[in-house]
C-alpha cells in the first residue's frame, strides 16, 4: 500500500515478523503429520502471533495475526488467515524541518486558517501529523490440491480494508516435481485491484498545498508473475531461486505527502502535493539456501530488485537456529541488511523557480536512498509433545531496526544547522502461540 506516511514500511515489518512465525509452524505441520488415532484427516492447526512495533517519536502499531491450516489425506490443504492492525502516533508529512514554526492542515482540513483542523510544528522539529491513526482488517485464504502425482496447484485470495482504502487480490500457482522429486518448478500469477478514498479526497498531483484542490477517489491495479525452482542439493541442503515481475498502474501517489518549496537561500515559501508516475514496473531475483544439521540450521537469502522509477535495492538476510538436546526449545537469531537507491524524481525539496519544469517529484523518504539493518532473536518453548512439529509452541521475538539516509544534499544557507535527514530507529516485540 502506498497511501499513508510510512505505514507501508511499518506494516511490512509487522507482517514479516508475524509471517516468520506462521510460515515456520505451517511448514512443520506439513513435515510432521499430526494424524488422528483413527488414521483420518490431519488435525486443524492454529498459529497466532501478536506484534508490537514502535518508532522513535513517530508511529506505534499493534497487530494480531491468526493462521488456520489443515492438510488432508489426499494431498489437499486449506489455509486461512486473519490480520488486524492499529497504528497511532505521529507521521511525517514530507515537509522539511525549518527554523521557523510551520502550520499544516489535517487531511480533512480545507484551510490553513481553521484552528480545529490544523497543527503547528515547532522550529527545528520534523513536521509530523500528531493525530495520526489507522486501522486495517485483512482476510486471506488459499487452497492447494494435487492434479497428478507430480503436479499440484493452488488458488487463493485476500481482502484488506481500511476506512480510506480497499484492496482485493487473487492468485494462482502451479508446481511440478521431477528428478525423483528433488526438483520443483513453479509458476504463479497475481492480480490486485485497489480502491482509494483519501480523507478529504485525493489532492491534484503537483498542485499548490494552500489551494486544497481535490479530485475525489482514485484506484490502481497491479498484476504480477513469479517463476521459481526449488532444488534438493543434499539430504541436508535445500536451495530456492525465483524471478518475479509486477506492474502497477493508476493512482500511485501518497495523497498525504507534500514537498517543501524554498527560495534561493533556503527559506520555505510554500508546499506542493507530490506527483508520481501513474505506472511502475518492478523486477526482482531471489535466492535462498537452507542447511540443517542435527540440532542446528541456517537460512541465507539474497534479493535484488530494480524498477523503472530508478530504484535499485539489495537485501541479505541470515537466520540461524539452535535446538536444545531434547528438542524442547530453540533460539533463532536473525540479521537483515537492506540498501536502496533513490527514485529518479525523489527530492527532499524543490525551488520555486523550478516548479514549471518539474513533471514528477516526491520527498517521501521511502523513495530516497538509504540503508537499513535489522537484528533480533526469537526464543521458542515446546509446551506439549517434545517432538518438533507437534504439540504447543510458545515463542517470543524481539527485533531492532535502524534506517540511515544516504546521499544527503548540502543544506541551503537558511537551513544550515537543522537535521534535514533524521534517521529512523524502531523496535518490535512479538509473542506467538501455535497448537
């Protein structure tokens, strides 16, 4: 989602933490069949997680996630998931820090003179909306079934609702095993449709912020495809490689983001709404290797992404796991490194004289050049049967995130001494239960 200031990255980190627990437990339920005594269907399995995310001086979020799955004797499998998250706090609006007070309107405001719909940022402070809040409900499901002994398919869908955003997507995948089931080739497609109803209506892209020119609601659509291969290298080594591409068209702006307009010495003279291209094509390559020993395992993944906005990113992530001798508990440290270049039209500010020649512009730091490091640890304890994949598991995870802005443009004279490129720090706590 590309709507609310910084909520995309918040939700990605929440979802990544929750899915790390859910996917791991789902995999164990497939590897170790929890068959009932009469030899019937596999029992239902429930995986749940509650995550709390907090940024320094900005957004905080709470997200519960529940995943329900069932495997059948004939190879079919059903998966259902529910996520509900709530975000509150202060969210950057895209404007520059200034040495003077700055007054902004809330998204529902229609004027900078109505005090009931405005907020003021003190000198030297990052402009943020102090009354930001948002809730989201997401429901999803997938059904996997075998077509032949070596070929299977799955179909699924997801619906996500917020008070100003509705997203619906469907997906389908087909996979075929060969080489004595040591190699799996898969191909998947996805289609997404989003309806966007910004608070106060969507602003005219690139228009003067003080005029409050609005257009109503907007929409965007996206399609994607993925081609992947999974290879069993040895009994203890599994490798996966995939290529993916997706293309979004329509309204790709963030309706709540603005850009500061400055004069030749750096005095802020006004603001304009951002304007992004109405289409985006992304391509990525992903490689993961997983190795297991008696009581230890490791997973190393690498991803490279490029798009036609000029953004290029690299991601490296390492997971380690150590089991206790009785398989009753384990520790799982992780570290993730990320770096990206800036979009071609990214700029922390624009000058008044350049406005007539600018086609696209955004001061959204998610489109800027930065690198980030995430590191943390998970501890899990078996409460029931001391066999991996069965019984009840209670887990705790803590992760720290630090984002550092790269390629900082020199500050104009009127903005000297101000922190125009504040770094972001965040921490995430999660507790999970699976049974």
